[in-house]
C-alpha cells in the first residue's frame, strides 16, 4: 500500500464486511452511508413521495436516512486498515430556508436544527 493510503472495513449493519482499499488519509471519524431512498415533494401540499436515488438527490428532496459508521481506535497502529463500526441510522434533513431566488436551500440542515450553517447565521442575526 502506498504511503498516505489505507484500507477501511465496515463492521455490522447493512454494510458488514464491505471493504474499500487505497483510501486517502486522513480518515474521517464518521462515515454516513446513504440508503439511497429519500422523501421528496412539498410539505405545503401535504404530498410526500418516497424516491430511490443512486448518487444525486432529486431537486425536491426533503430528507433521507443514512447508516452511520464510526471509526474504531486502533490498538495496534501498524495493523493495516481501519474498522468502522455500525452505530445506527440517522435522518438528514434539508435546510428549510428559502434562497433569494425563492427556491429551497439545497444544503443539509445541521443536526438538531432546521437550518444549514449559513442560514442559521443569517437568521439568528
Ligand atoms: Zn440553508
């Protein structure tokens, strides 16, 4: 393995045993694995759809769920690869702010908030 690259292995949950090789360092502490299904539509119209997506979210997405994996601290630093352990499922919600163009903000809301970082700053002023 080249310097600055490593392998990661997922343990538990839906992705148990999944491996990725030649991953660039440094590694994040958490990896959120999209389940590829989202809620989409308009909250005002009370008409929500469940949409499957592969990579790109549809423009009218509202929320989607992810499997969260957390990096385990290694006992032996020289051992190859890092293990990510399944921690549970989380919802990712869309920021509820409206942009100057009148469209819904495209960013994720912060955890335990209805706005993204940028809109939280503007609105709390
Ligand atoms: Zn926003």
